[in-house]
C-alpha cells in the first residue's frame, strides 16, 4: 500500500513528482483565482523543502512531524510576506513576489545548514505514496469546499473586481493575507514532500524556470478551476512521456500553448469545457428575460427620520486640483438627496469619497453614529458601517448568477443566506432570473441586480451614481420604483443623476455642486429656480 | 448556473487524469531483449544541456569499448546488450529512464554526468541492488555500496595546485562559481595541492558576465597565479577581461578538469598560456589507437568525456567477465567485481587513462595537464 | 583610496548596464502597466543580431548599432501586437499580459537556443577598439567608458523626452488612463507601439554593448539580467526613468563594494538585502512617481 503509485510502472517517480508539482500549482491557483497577481510559491516551496530536511536530518525530528512543521513554517512566511507587501498591487506585487523567491534562493546558497550549492543529500525517503496522494486529495477537497462556500464567492468577487468586493464589506487585505498563508502551506507541503521523495535537494531547481513551468500548468488547465492544475499537469508533464521525440520541441511548444491559451481560451482547457457544457445545458431551457420590478411591500411613507449620514468639510485633492473643496452633506432616514452639477463638478468624487474609494484629505462627520474619521478610505469598513453604493459603470460578476451576485451583498453573519437572497430577489422582482449569469442580462436589469446587492446588506445609506444613465424610460421608471421602495423602508439615499426633470420630481432635497463646492442646497424647486444654478449650468452649457 | 458544470468537471478530472496516465503508461516500457544476454543500462544525457558536452561523447566512447570487447565476451561465451535511455539532462527523465532499465533487467546502469541526476538515482539503485556508475560531481547516497562515481575531481585538480607551486607561483588566487557545487568542490581540491592555500578567493555566479570587481580585488591582492574554477565559457570570458582590463600580463592562468573547447571558442588568443588538468587529452600516451578507432567510427575527434566513456566501458566489460567467472552476473556480483576490474589486466591492456574505482564508491584518476593548441584543439601541455 | 575609486568605477560600469536594461523594461511597465518579461528575450535577440552582423558581414560594432536598435525595436513592437494588445481590454489584463509575455519569452529564448546550438558565442575580436585606459589610479577600458557615457546619456535623454516633448506627454496621458487618453484624441495604439519600439531599441543597444564588453552572446543573456533589473526597479521606484538610473547605479555600486570590501560571496546577499529592505520599508522606491489611485 505504501508505494501504490508503482502501478504506473517506470513512470512512478515522474507521477510522484508531477503530483507534488500539482500541489504547488494549487498554491498558485489559490492566489491567482482570487485575482492576486503574486507568485512567491517557488520561494515558499524551497522553504518547505529545506525546513523539513533540516528538521529531520540536522535536528532529528521524525519525518511525520517535520513535514507538517515545514508546511506551517512556509505558511507563516507566506503570511509575513503578505504583510510586507500589503501596500503593493498589480504588477508591482508580482515583481515583489518574484523578488522574494530570489531572496530565498540567494539565502539558501549562503545560509549555514542548507548545504549551499551542494544541496542536501541523505534525506530520509520514508514519505510514502499515501502521504503524497493524501496531501493532494486533502488540498483538492479543501479548495473545492472553499470555492463552494461563501468564501468562494468572496474570492471570485476579489478576482473580478477588488474595489467592488471592498464595497461589499470584504476586508481584502485580510483575505489576501490568509490566502498567502494557505498558498504557503500548500507550497511548503509540496516542497517537504519533494525533499523526502527524492532524498536530496538540488538548490538549483528553485528558479524562474520552475515558476514558468508551474504558471504554464495553471494557465493551460484553467486558472480559476481547482481541477485546472491536474489538467495542466497532464499536458505539461504528460506529453513529453507520451510523444517520443517531442522532448526537443517541448519548451517551444509549451511557450506556444501558453500564448495561444491566453489569447483564445483565457479560462484554460477547463474554461472551454465548462462553457461548452453550459451551452449544451442552456439550449434545453428556454431563455428568460428580466421581468418588471414589483414594488416592495407598501409601507406607509415614513417621512424623513433622524440623520443617517452627516459629513462636513470633505476635501479631496488630486495632484493640486481640488476635486472636492469642503463639501458639507447630511441626509436623513427615508430621505432622497439629489446631487447635480456640471461635468467635473465633483459628483462622482463625492460618492467615491463617501464610500471609501478615495481618501479625503480632510472631513468630519458620522454615519449611523460611527465617526467618519475612522472610516475614510476604507471601503469595507464604510460598508460595514452602513454605506452601500452602486457604480457609474455597473460592477457585477458577469459569469456568476444573479443570485450569487446578490448573495455577495449579505454580510457573513446573516443566517440562511440563500433564503434571504431568494426573499430579496422576490421583492425586487428578480426571482425569475435568479439563475441567469449577470453578464447575459440587459443593462436595466443589471442595474437592478446591483441595487439589490446594495440592499442585501440592509444599509443605512445608499449611494447611487447615475443609476439610470443610458436607460430607456421604462427601465428608468423601474429603477426609481426600486429606490422609492427602499426609501419607504427608511433608507437614506444619495442620488447622482443628470436628468434634472426627474430629479425635481423624485428627490426630497437637491444639492448642486460646482468646482467641488456646494453651490446651492434646498428643496428641488428652490434650487433649480435659483439664478446661481441656472448661471452655472448655462455657463457650462450643460443644462439637461 | 455556470458553477454547475465546473463542479461536475472537477469531480471527473482527477480520476480521469489518472485513467489517462495509466492508459498512457501501462503499455510503455522496453522489451527485455535477449533473455540470456547481460543488459547493460546506459542512462545517457542524449538531449538537453548536458548532451553535447557529456552525454553524446560519453555514449560514443562507451559503445566503442563494448564493441571492441566483443571478442573477449565471445571467448567467455557471455552475451552483452546495451540498453540505452535518454536522461534528457533532467532528474525526472533520468529516474524514469533508470526505471525502464531496471524493468529491462539491467544489473548495471551507467549515467554520464550531472550531480542531481546521480543523487536521484543512487538511492534507488541501492534499494534495487543494481550497480550504478555515475559521473556526478557531488557525493552520492550509498548505503549498500552499489553506487560508484567515476569522476575524480580531486587528484588531477590537486596536481594543478602542485603544478602551480612547481612553476613558481607564490600568491595564488581563485575565481569560483560558487552557486555550482562542482566548482566549489574543484576549488577546494585545488587548494589541497597548494602548500599555502589560496591568497585570494573570489566568488562569482554562473550567470555573471562582468568581472571587473573581482579582477580589481585580485590585482589588489597582488597574485601571480589565478585558478579559474568556473564554467568553460566563463573561464574564456574571464581571460579576455583580464587582457582587456590589463594588469594580468605576468599572472599564470590555470583551470580545472571542467575546462572544455568552449573556453577556447570564447577566449581564442587570450587562452594561449592557459593550463588546465584533464582526465585525458589527445596525444596522451597510449591513446593513439583509441583516437584513430574513434575518429573512424564517429568521424570526429574524441574529447575527454569520450575517453572517460571508453575507459568506463572497458571497466564494465571486465567486471561482467569477472562476475561471470564467479557465477551469476547480477547487481551484487558486479558491485563486488567493479573495484578489482577497474585495475584488471584486461582494462590495463586497453587503458587510455588511469581510473581506479574504489570500494567506497570513489574514483582515483591521475589525469594530465593540458593546454590549447593554436587551432583551439586540446593538447598535452608542454612543461 | 585608489581601490575605492576603482571599485566605484567598476560599480558605475555595471550599474549603467543594469540601468539601461531597467529603464527600457520600466518604460513599458510604467506607461502601459505591463510586466513585459519578454523584454529579456528582446535583449538577447539584440545581442544575437549584433553578433550575426559582426561575424557574418564583418561590420564594426558602431555600424551595427542602428540596425540592431531597429531590429530589436521592431521585434518588441511585434511582441506588443502578437502578445499584449488583444489582452488589454480584459478585466485581468495585467496578469494575462504577463503570462502571454512569458510565453513569448519562452519561445524567443528557445529559438535563440536552437540558433546558437546551446553554445556561448562571443563578438569577434576587434569590432570595437577596446584598450585599457589608465586614468590616474583607475583602470577602465575604452568600451566600458563608452558604455557608461552612452547609457547615462540615453537615460537622461529619455527622461527629458518623457517630461518635455509632445510624445512624452502623450505617453504620460496614456499611462494615467488609456480611456481618457483615447477620448482626448490620442492614438493609444500608436503611442503603445511607440513605447514598445523605444523600449526594444534601448534593449538592443544595451545588448550589443554588453555582448561586446563582456564577451558573451548566449540565449540566456537577457534572462540573466531580468531579476537584477527588477531589483533595480524596486530600489529606484517602479516605472520612473530617473529611478531606473538611480536604482541601477545603486545596485551596481553596492555589489562591487560588497565584492571589494566584504567578501565576494556576500555580493548577492547585499544586493537582495537591499531589495528586501526597500520592499519592506519603502516599497515605492527612491523615486516615488505615482500613487496607486483606485479608478472607479
């Protein structure tokens, strides 16, 4: 039972090696599937290898303890690294993570106990196939579970759109740190298992070439699928053994496959397969379009309640330009505050500042009693404090169903999320299309899904940034009905919109921004008829 | 909805992948060949970075030796077949190739070079009781004595140190590619031949191309000889940069056994006075018939690695004959026969270089001092 | 003192090579937010083309430079169109472009490998009049001195061009926001291709000089500098041309000082400790150019 991989005959070592590398590929998947562009896995793998070898050879720790201990060490280093690079994003994060692997490589060559360039020999080979398969199986099951849990939704949201995820109350830095740890744990396990399978460590192998190989595995299989690592490994490690004489061109072919897959099948092999399967299934069911919005339960208009959001002296500066120059804003429960102003007057900047996308250089006030000073620039905290928003350009997970998109809006502590989601969808009139991927819906319906997601959190304040731009009159009506229903529930609404006529009819109060300052504020009729406002609009030639 | 096919997929993938692998591998593996014949497993790096310098010349030399030994085999009524597997200069392929050779029933496996390859195969060979001859530069795990290394980095390199002392070097410096285990070992063994050790030790990386900083250090340390324990092309580059930056006109330049014709490709005239130890060099005593036979067969001149392959080939032949005389030819009998065979009369008769394999798996090889001729070919160095 | 001067000069020579490599690499990175690793292969091919022209046609180095710059520039433009352009509209454009570029790197290096037959070649002797110069106590070759002057001059020219020319302004506008730039009537594709051309031409020039000065033409030439160029960029500040120069020189001098005063075996440790230190303490590098604004 100990070496059942021998059933692969002469390829037993190759299969063991491939399985270990699948484990590292899964570690790549953990970060990449969450949209975290970081590749420290080769360095973390080296830490696992040397950790376990040093523990078992030099310190006499039994292998059964050394392997998990090394994995935990690599996981801890992963967490530490995440903390070090917390401020970096995008390609800068990628570069920092590659630099990290390089630091590990150089350190290994120079630190005592690692054997320097000679590597380590005579490492106990008592790791059995059961361990390797067990580790891969455990990792696979755990990752599949993670993917299907709410965390899976969070991870998908981070991949699709980090900023949007933050506005759903997700602490992106914390999730990222944990995923770095998980990635380290997997890489470390793989490294330790490799050291104990081969019986020696070749320090030369932990280089950029290994990283390119692993990336090729993940990309070819499908970066967002747990199974992608297995399929990719089959292609990258399997082909050279099945096609004789292929070795000479293998590297070249790998390069070509990578370029072609990224260009034509960004989801990898599994992405293509899953899309084909989905299409087959779709053709069975008749296509369903979005249904009209049913107004919410007819509560009596509650009138305007106590102040929900109060902000004063909000300033946002971009390289010397004052996008917001001391704006004061209050909005009460059940009140709709309309914000209008010429292009570039600071409307969207205001929404971005209030929701945490931008960090104001100054600003006081509170939301639902929580001082804003503690929340500025932290979208997830502002979301948790009760501020929800929609975006000027709709930000949904297009490949996820309406239900999944709305479910993301619920805070983690909500019990029975799927039921709550269903209820909300029914209330919003979206229940007929709950299973349709958001990307396939018409524009107006997508906006309603976004509003539903915003309402899922049961917020105190709803910020809407041009929610009806580019919509047909019927679609507009639907959106305003939904907002009206929310208002009746006592929600405070800040609405940015160009359609002045609609705003006059719909808003309780209007605020006019010009050059980042409040030009006028008051009842819609007073504001829109004031000479200053008319001048500002005519001056900019933008009166709608 | 889009998640469902995915779930189903991931459920299918793992067993599916294993199934495909099984299907692909189950029917593979070489046939056992003639069941009476002794299967000699040659695990050569026939592709990949080690192919041109090590794998191919070694294979040529090895096959030439076994071909010439056929008469001796016939006399003893022993049939010998060579089973060749490509190690592809890579650990996984090397182990897979080794497994195939084991499956083909080979009691002995020879691998030309690369430490990690030897390190991966040696423990398996000990487990499987298969005699394993490796060109690895680093030490191998060897619990039951089945693993032998046929490269002696020590003796010829130590001789280099002595050569420098004899030629009046007072202050000797070394440049070593410290990220490569072989060059670290070579530098250390050269130092053993120097009574005073190195007066200046400069470490570089195998990927370095600019050496002005270490050359400035060496000038500052006022050395009169420099040992280049680096990759062949890098050694050539170093000598060029010595000439270009100046200040090394009267400094003796010495190399290690790792030097190859690649050094001359890069350095050309700058390698004029370069001296380095080799296991074998053209023009060495007793090698002319080998050189001729080799050139006839392969239409090219032999290198040191061809000679090593030839010498190892004869050693293997002698070991098989000795084991056959005592009974069965298997891994254990070959392991016991190899040390004596390496210095046997049969080997001595065809020997072109001195190579003794010891019981503890090490090698002793004297080697020769070589230099580059005007046309870039290697020659035995004139004192 | 003499030794210190000598090692400083050595460090500046080495650092100017790093800087030239990093500035071309960083130009693409800063203006288009693409981690274009295939830059390493373009560098390699610059050296291969220079080697081919000098060996086969017997040209002197100086005559090959314009051809090499043109060839490497065009190769990089081809890389933009074949590897990068179609991915920029994707949601995960940065990751997709990196992986695609990595695929390109693998292909280009492998083709060079086959072409050179895995060997390390050298530029023919005498393509550039190399002779040792002794400036007081300091030794430097004519080629090394030329290399430093050309590198620093080119980087200064690049920095000036980015700041003061119409093309530079267009590049900076595209860097700030591709969509806005296109709304402002800038031909984003043309600007991007131009950036790739300039970056490739710089790489080609650097490669031809490096191949001659350090006697190396091999398929892995460019890849060998990749990581150290990343280090120079981290230290200097991501995406700043002046930062690439400062970072390159700092790393070059730090590594020769480590070799000269500590022990040559500490060189990489010193360089990477510097790198790690910057990552931890000041991840934006010496020249902090642009804050990472979220765009909504």
